[in-house]
C-alpha cells in the first residue's frame, strides 16, 4: 500500500511578473517576426 | 576564475520564490538560435558563386551543390553524436555551463566558417559550421530539456514543447535575417556575395542572444515542487517513480522501442519535408491542372513555408496535448493518423485535390514536429528525471539516422518510379506507401512500450549526487 503523496510547498512568486514579461518579449518578438515572414510567404500558395 | 564558477551548477540553484516561467524563455533563447541550422539552405546558392559572383553561372572553381550539401549533413550528424556523447557531462555540470559551451561552439562555428569563406577553403567551412557548430547544436538542443522537466513535473509536455518549438521557429527568423544581411553586405561590397560578413555577424548575434539563456537558466532546489502539485494518477502505468541512469536506459527494451518510434516517424516526415517543393510542383503541374493553373515555384515556396509553420505549431500543440492524453496514446495518434494520411496523399494527388493534399501534408508535418517535442516527456515518464537529458541525447541518434535514411529512401523510390515512366503525383506514390509502411513498424514499436522493469532503477537517492540534477 503506497503512502499518499504529500508535496512540500514552494510557492511561485508573483513579484517577478515584469521580469517574466520582458523575458518572454525578448524571445517572443523575434519569433513572431519570423512567423509573420513565413506566413506572408505561405500566402503565395493561395494566390 | 570567478567567471567559471558562475557557470557551475551549484551557482544556478534557484532561491525560494524564483518564477519558473522564466525558464522556458531561457530555453527558447538557445533553441531559437540553433534552429538556424534548418535555414542553412539559404546560403547554398551564394556559397556556390563566391568566385563567379553570379549564382546562375558558377565558375569552375566554385563549390558545387553536392560539396555544399555536406556542410549541413556534417552538422546534423555532429548534432546527434554530441547530444549522445555530452549528455552525461551536461547532467553533471548543469545547464548553464552546457548552454555556454553551446553558445561558444555555435557562434565560434560561424566565425571559423567565415574565415573558410574568406579564404575560399571548404575544409575550414566543414570544420567550422559542420563540426564545431554541429557540436554546439547537439549540446544546445539537449541543454534545457531535463531542467524544464524538473521545473514542470506537472506539465512536462508543455514545457519541452515550448523549448523544442523554438528549434522550428529558429529557421523562420534565420532565413529572412540571413537574406537581408547578405543583401546588405553585398551592396556595400563587403566580400563576394556578402557571405563571410553575414557569417561573422550571425556568429556575434547568436553568441549574444544565447547569453540570455545562459544567465537566466536556473535549476530548482532538490526539494522543490510546484505549489499544489499532486502527481497525475492518470496514465500512471508507464510513469515511473524511480530513476534510471543513461547507461542503464540503453539496456532496456523501452529505450530501443522509442528509438524505433522516433526513427520511423522522423524518417517519414523528412521524406515529405525534403521533397515538399518539387513534390507539390510536379503533382499539381500545368500539365495536370491546365495551363496557368499549376503550382508555381513561388507557390511551392509558400507550401514549404506553410509546412514550417505546422512543424512549429505541432511541436507545441501535440506535446501539450500529451500531458492530457498520455505519451503512448499521443504517439499512437501520430502513427495511426499518419498511416491514413500517407496512404491517402497519392489518391489526393491523382484526383488533383490541392486543398486536401496541402491539409494532409500540414497535419503530417505537425505530427513530425510533435514527435520531437513529446520524446523528452515520454523518456521522463519511463526513466525518471535523473539523467533524462543524457538519455534524450542518446535517443537523438535516431534523428541523425533518419536524416540520412529519409532522403535516401525518398530519392531512390522517386527515381525508380520515374525510370519506369511515371510522372507527376504517380512518381511519388511508392514513396508515400513506403512511408505508411514505416509508420506501421513505428506503431507496433509504440504499442510494445511497457513500464520499465524496476531492476534498472538507481538504488538510493539520486538527487544528492553531483550528476543527479
């Protein structure tokens, strides 16, 4: 009989919300630019 | 030596309250950079015209397409080899040092390749982009995987999907960026075709961009778990609570079954990706569709772009879905749906149903991408978190094998059909039926996956030892 799993709690912080936003923007902006360029190219298939 | 110690694993353990949502962007910074490899083809024509200066009329001394194709092949083979070789080292030293090594190799590879282009010495380019850059690819690819799984035990598929999605997205950034840089340097007269200066610039950009990942990445403390986390009781038959080392994983049938699973799915997917442009142009040519109604070269490039988008989306979508459905079920869908679609595509081609044809190819490629991003979570379920990065690295040799096998099969079958007088969609018929057959093998391998025997588990605690995190 396994004992029920009891997890020690280490709460996530909400104080670094701005850092998370900036981090995602740093990688998200170039990614979105690349995706938009590819999407524009892909539209040629339907012209 | 102070800088070196900052890279040590012990200096990257997150303090209380560190927001785990900073980890996926750190991983993405690495994967978006190394994903450039998929866009290397944009350099093929300029590299083949360094002497003549005109890609449409290369000089006798210019490098041939075959010679240039070897650069990418070396890089992909080195990716698989270095991922397999350096996986255990990565688990020991932690993700920051591994990411730094990846950044130095990948950026340095560009610098060496730039020198090779400047001197017009192909061997230096092979060594730079192929060998040194390829090692950077391999270490970079696996560097964030086990860290992500440890930060997101409740969403392993989502976490690895986000990172590995970046590898697909990297090419989308690199392709237009490289073209723009070459145009710029060509117009300013910076060397023939502007390639050397572009390599140098890309090396600097990627070296700096990857630093964001290097300095943002953290590993969780040994006793850390997410708030309110309770292991999912569903799909638990395959999810181990034990830990298997990378060396022991190789002794299990489960590892080799997954190797076959990845090999078959990737071989089939590469078959479509490699031939996408000629495939759609030949299947829906003016001769078949009517004059002026066939798929042009520009439209075919759009088809390739669309496949890239679905490759990227599939990496995130399917891997995330696997958190709900379970990995085995998700792979069963890749194979079951894949077999149907591969078998259907020749019929769609024969009946000139372009929209359905494109739709089927997009779903196939989404599952090709998904097979990459779901694999780390599948490994983690079966072998535990202990050395999942190293095990993943060894699994990636299936990718390298598929990279050689896929194009070989496709080219051989296509050429054979053409030699028999078949044209258009009919020339690709056996390619798709063969790929469907390969997927049957993959489906059977996936169905045979069961829980790993406990005799392979590590005895005692593993998180306390240096290689354990």
